[in-house]
C-alpha cells in the first residue's frame, strides 16, 4: 500500500503561493505516495489544478465548541503515515494531537520531525519552509515548475501591466491611494502598456477610481479564478501592487514586479520572491501617503 501523506497549508494567498516550492519538493520526494492537502476553501481550485496533490480536503476551521465540525476535522486528520504542517500556526500545531500524534514535520511538541531551529521566526517564509523540509529529510527545494499554471486564464493583447490596488480590508495602511494608481495607469498607457486591474469583486470601487482617469484600463476585479490569475501574471509585462497575495503570484510566475510596502509589514520576512535576480523590486515607506507616483514609475524601468 502506498504511503499516505497529509500537507497542511491554510493561510492567505501570499502564504499559499510561498509554499509552491515546498509542495513540489514533497511530491518529488514521495513520488508514489498518496498526498492530500488540507487547506481552506479559497485555495481549492488552485491546489486542484496543480500536479502536487491527489486529494484536497477543506478545513472549515471549526471552533472547539462545534462538536460536529471537530469530529469532521478529526476524521480529515486521521489515517496518515506522515503529516507536513507547513502552516505551523498555533491552530495547526494542536492538530497534531487531534490527528493521533502521527509522524509529523512541524513545531508541535513531541513531533518526530521537528523544525527545531530557534531562529525560525526570523526567517523569510520560503527560507523557513526550506529549512523545515531539510530537517525532515528533504534536502532539495528548487523553484517549482509552474507551466501548468502559466497556460491558464484569458488572453489579453500584450503588452499589459497588472495593477493590484487592494490589500487586506482590516489593514488600510498597506494600501497606496487609489488616485496614485490612477495616475500610474495614465503613465503606463502613455508608454503603450495597457493597465489591467485585478482583485476581488469587493475591489471594484478601486477599479472605478482608476478607470475614471484612465479609461483604457481593463477592470478584471472579481472576474478571474486564482488559476486564471496565475496565467494572466505569467503573460504580463509588469505587475505593480501593494503587499498582498496577487503580487506573490505575479512574482512566482516570473512577472517583473514592483511591490509597495508600508511600515505595517517587513519585506525581509514576507516579500514576494521572483524566479530571477532583479525581477522583483520592493519600495518600502513608513506611510503610503508619502509615496510619489514618480518614484513608482521610476522603479518600473
């Protein structure tokens, strides 16, 4: 019987994308295993489109008081020979006990394959996961083959630039003002590069602001799945956006990317990483309101 392996990755989109190399490394290291991913609903389509998993399970993140939900979660965690906890959060760590203490790669107390690096919290996500897998016996974590993702999504006449004006709603300090994105869109259009605005349906108001000044811009907010977005990123000439999930996807797909950081997050720990030197540029300011359009335009080359 083939080995049964569970990979846990819940996180936000940026966190999920940062785990692409680890996902592929686990699949490569266990070519004959049956590998299940436990994730949250937003990432099912992206995971299902990949070649890394045989089965996708959705974690509904039940509360301890939700007896039915906890029973279902326990069943989802049971019966595995080995579990890689790539989430390594307080929540996913207590899944170790719920799973019956199987062979476990993570930070749970008593884990058979612990990530026992005292500096793990000071590492970039990619470095931390590479180190975790090394300690679990997976020596190589190369750049992943994303050709399966590059072919997804609608075809847009090139060249075009992706604009990502949104960020987590509860963290407005991470957003460069929409009127600055509008000014950037005008500058890009003057260079013959069509601005394409991406995000969720909730970001449509930002797209309206941008298109009011730059009618040439294409509004795709709320109109793409995550796999389709991956293909759009692969074919884009440029992506400019705040520190948010789609910028991680753009960087992973090899798109020239300019990522805008405020003091609310540390690029040393969470910046999108590209596939080639110089592909990703980071601009960090304390207050997004102080970041000029000229500085961003200059960074786009």
